[in-house]
C-alpha cells in the first residue's frame, strides 16, 4: 500500500496558492498558481498524487485534511455526474475542471481516503502543508524559486513510510463512512436514491463552509464576542456538525 498525504494552501481565498503530496523526504511533489482557492489546491494535490502513481498497482491510501475533497470523491461526484455536473439546487458544480480530471484519474484505481486533522501534528500532513504553503508564499513573493520536489522517482519505495494508525485518524463508524474505496462508492450509489431536501441542504452547507477554508499565516486575529439565542446557538451547532467543524471554526468561516 502507498500511504501519502495531500494538502493545499491559499494565502487568501482566492490568492497565491499551492498544492503538495508527500510520501517521505525523498518522494514528494508540489506546485501551484498565482491565484487560486484553497479547495483548488486540495483537489490538485490529490489529482497529482494519482497521476504520479498511475503506473503502479498498489492500493493508495490518501491522507487528507479536507472534508470537501473527501466528500467530493466519495459522496457527491456520482450524483453530480448523473445531473450533468450540477448540484442538488441546480447550480453548476464548483471546480468542475479539476473534478473531471480527478474522475478520469480514479478509473481503475484502488484507493481510499483517511481524514486527518490539519495543523494537529500529523507528520505527513504537516510535511505536505509546509510544501504547499511554501509554493503559495513563493508566488506571493514574485514566483521565483518555486519548490517542486523530486516527484515519484526510482528512489521512491512502492510502500510509503506513513502509518495508517498515525495520529489524527478517525475511527469507528466515522472511519467507515470516509474511508470508502471506489467499489464501495459505486455499490452505495447503485440505488440512485432521490436527493431529499434535507440532504441537499446539508450538501450545500458543507460545501459553503469549505469555501472559506483558507490558510493565511499572515492573517491578523481579532477577538469578538457574539450573543446568540438558544435557538440560534442550536442551529449553529447543527450546521457546524454537518460541516465536520467546531462551532467556532464554522462561525469564522461564515464571517
């Protein structure tokens, strides 16, 4: 099994952005754009990891801190494809160009995702984040000396050095939901169940929250006190839970 972390970074959303995948110090790659979103960086990192390992038959375990990416691949893409790449509300799917490339790159691959908490000390995730952010910073400073990495070379081992039980791995029922491989997703989607209003709203809210997921180390942090009614607090907690975030993180994203 190849175990690799994939991460994206954007200094602003959109802004100078980078992506990176990481297996070990001798096996990683990075790139980016002058202007893109964090979600584009996250998607591109997974796409380039799939392309770099396309010649191998090993199962790929992708360690990713973006629930947006994981949900795109394991939950939303089959339905989007049936609907002509439109969401449940009829609006065009964001980042469709990258998603189409991802869809093609996943054909015939054996893969699964492992969600890891970002900026929480997970070694491979931190290494990928540092490289993605370095590219974004280089673009911010004029686009010179962009780190690109060795890529997948003859020095790369078929099996990654990351550990499947590394810190940050989710467990129990949650792991069963997120760690879906391609065959599981196809089987789960075969019923073609209609989208309920509640499911459509949950999908829209989760994707909406992900739009504000950016990584700007230069940002100035301010403290704000907010008073909520019991009903408002309950709604906030519910929406944060749907997005897989704490209420504080979700509220910051909305602001």
